[in-house]
C-alpha cells in the first residue's frame, strides 16, 4: 500500500472516530497482538479487509513507535501462513506515515468453498471468526455448519419429502414443464408421466422405496409446499414512513410454490411502488421507483440460491420496502468459488441448488409464457443493467455467514444533490467515468474495478480512474490487491454543501452548525457514507450531544444538536 493511500485511510479512521467493517487497527507497540489471528480469520471469512499495525485507536489513531517493524511484518506473514487453516497468503507492507513505520496487511476474502478459515490452535469450533461492524465475532456452530456444507455441492433440493406424494403436485404446472422438455430433449419423448418426473428428479425414492416428491420438486410444482415446510415463504413488509400513523402499510406472508411466490411477491411490490417523473436526453417520462425486471431478478435469486438445509428451513425470504430503499434478504451467504466483488461480472455464478435451478429454468410463471429463471448466470448482471438504465445506483450486496442481502436505493445515481456535490469538488479533468465512480461512492456504496467496468469501461481505464481518485484524495482503497474496494475520501480543500467548511469536518460539527438536520443532509454536508453518518449520530446521541425525532425507519427522521453551541 502506498503512503498516500494509507494516510487517507488513517484520516478516514480519525474522522469517523472508529474502525470500520473492512479496517482493523491495532497498536502492536509490544509486538504482534494475539488477536491478529482472529482478525485475519474474520476478514477471510467475510469480505476481506485491511489490518493496520502501529495505530493506537485510544489516541485518535496516531502512529506508535514499533519495536521492530520489519520483524512485525514477517511475524504477521508467518502467522497467516502457519497458524491459520487454510493458510492465507496476504500482502504485507511496511509504510512510513507521519515519520513512523506502519505495518499494513491486505486480506482477500476466501471463496465460500474454502471457508471457514480458523485459528489452528483453537480448532474449527472455537477458532473461526467473522467480521461484524468494526469487530471480530466467533462464528456460531450453525454458521460453521453452513460454511462446511458449502465446500461441496449441496443436495438438499434432492431430499425425499417422505410424507408427501405425487398427489401433492400440481398437474397443470408440471404438465407444462413436461411438454417443454419433451419438445427440447429426445430423452423424455417416449417416457410416461411418472418416469419423466423421476428422470427430472421431481420424484425420488424415499428410504422405504416409495416414489415421493423431492424438496426441489415440491417447491417447484407443489400445490401447497407449506403444508410440509410452513416457513418456506416470502415475508413482505411495506414501511409507511408516516411517523404519526401505522408503522406498516402492508405485511403479507406469501405462500405457494416458487413460481407463485415470485408472481405474488411482484404483485405486492408493484402495488406499493410509486410512479415518478424521470427526465433524460429523450425527454420526460414516468417510471416506477424500481425497474420491475431488476426487482424480479432479486426475488428469483433469493428463492433460487437461498440455503435449504435443515437448519435454515425455519427462515423466510424477507423483503422490506422502505420509502427510500428496497431490501431483499435470504438465508445462506454466497456459495462456491464466488466472492462479493465478483458479483455482476458476466458468467460469474455458482448454484447452491443445482436441481432446483434446472427445474425452474423449464417452469413457467403462473398464467404466463415466461420462465421463472434462465439459469444462464445472467441474473445479477441483468439486475445491474436495468437499474443503470433507469438512472439508479448499483445495488448494494451484503454477504454474511448466514444470509445474503440485496439493497436497491430509490435515489437516482446522478440526482441534483449529487450533481451539485460533484460541481463543488472543483476537480479539473473529471471524466464521465470519474463522476460515475464518485457518485456511486457518494451514495454510500464502495466501488471496485469490476463494478466500474459495468458502466462500460475496460479494465485499464477503470484502473486509471480509481488510481486518479486515490491520488487526489477523493477515494480511499481498502481490501486485498485482487479484491480492492474504494470508498469516498474527504480532501481538506473540498467545500461542503452547507457552510463552506472542509469535508473532513466531523458530523458533530456540521450538526452543531445547522442545529437540526436529516441523515441525508449530513451525508451531503460531510461526504461520508450513510452507514458512517448513522454510526456517528448514534455515538452523539449516546454522548448526550444530540437527539433524534421521528421513527428510525422514516426518511423524515431528524437529528437535533443538544450539546454546547
């Protein structure tokens, strides 16, 4: 890591006053901390990150004098390769900052099929960690079990549902699929109905030899799968955003086979979406809050790729429609040799439920000639393209040990506030690609080389743009060299949108000046991401320097300064 990049990272830590989910700082004044192995494990088991040795968090993240920086670097590298299983190959540098050497390690996330990474001396049960917020947490036994299951190809979708029978399947639904596969494959043309369903693995043999539906078959064609698995549903919560009225506008639980879950979920979300006016080069047009194609891909992915093991069958797919965002949450993290930064690249996919995926690619949505899923590794790229076509920001993907989340923002990527902020930067030579990268980070999303290429840039141009932003102090790089991510920096010469004070001004200073502000106001005024601003506001409330008015989920929630003027 270059000295300028590390300096920007340290300034970011000082502004927020706390570590971040992708950065851990330790003093290491007395040598290699014992907790370093836990941090390496946590970063490898989550989404990667940066470990900095030689910064004292209790002293405002100031550098400390290390006994022997070179030895500390070598000890950390040896720890990663000798004391963790599987061994980690990390990039470790000694970088001089503010006159003192700092040891910096960049850790790439392990692919899901290599997890969990654990401290060998503690064993897998007590030595496996994940990153949560700004700290490391020991993995639960359920999370470890899920990680181990992901090392091979799960076959939960082929499990026999012993207390079900062919009568539990909808004949019209599987009849359309059989007609389709008979037209496209000679292997099914001469088979009777039962034999064809068995070849498709819709029907499998139970332990007693009886022919019964598989889990995947029941989920795809079952008349009512919840008779056997009552929690394999979709829960939709529509938040009102009204501080004086009911908290929810709607809260249905949607039941039925996967095709009906998709269809009914889309109908509920469409009913509660607003229509807004969008103006672009082609003129004025009206569009929904979110493109329905992108929403459908998110819903299908959640149902198709969720974990269906016994430990998670009590968990619903959860969808939250807020006034300012849409969140889709499903059980089980990413599966196979895929990491978070790979998402969106063409052809990148790994199906946890391969038989279910195959069935859904030949199954129609209710009362439609459209298939439920394409099974062509095109779901997330299509989702991103649809959002970009509508002028919206790239979705936020969050990967955890036990769940996966996709979040859409209702805000346009280049909305008036963002354009105003870009204009205030007064940075010469910004191309459209620079502005798209900055706008993405301004909306609280990190960006990577791969994500920037989704705007149409080639790899060399994306690399050059991100390097420019880091060199100019507009972005801060974290994570490993292969999976580096970039977040918004805050150059001291950049004026904020409200008072003309530097962007590096703390949230507290801006709130004190304004007296009252929304989170959106503070994000625009400071340049920090939404999570950073909200964390700082909670700290101020805890310190008695601020108070909040309005519901936590309301976009009208405001924060008032109560400290000394």
